[in-house]
C-alpha cells in the first residue's frame, strides 16, 4: 500500500521536475559564474547581457530533451513499482 503512494509521489515529482528545475538552473548558473567571476549576481543575469539568458535557456532545453528521452522509461519503472 505504501509503495503505491510512494510510486505516485515519485511520478508526480518526476513530472513537476520540468518546472522546479528552472530556479535550480538559475541559482546554479549564478553561483557558478560568481565562483569564476567575483560579484556576479542575479541582477546582472536579469538585466545584463543576453548571452547569460540564452545560456540558462539552453541548459533548460537540454534538460527537457533529456527528460523527454527518459520519460517513458521512468514512467514504466514507476508504474512497475506499484505492483
């Protein structure tokens, strides 16, 4: 019984990961650039050069591509956990 709820929760989190990955990407991108160039903040990402915005968008699109390739296998695996 508990495995069914766990499987459904994991399936929901898997589907929602396409949304909650956006802030994770942005925070990671800002932290990474702040590590290599001192003083890079979210404000600079938001109002700065478009190359940073395009980089974040490209990372997100790569994630979506990987997500869509893994989606059917992940759903089949999580459905198999229910039984």
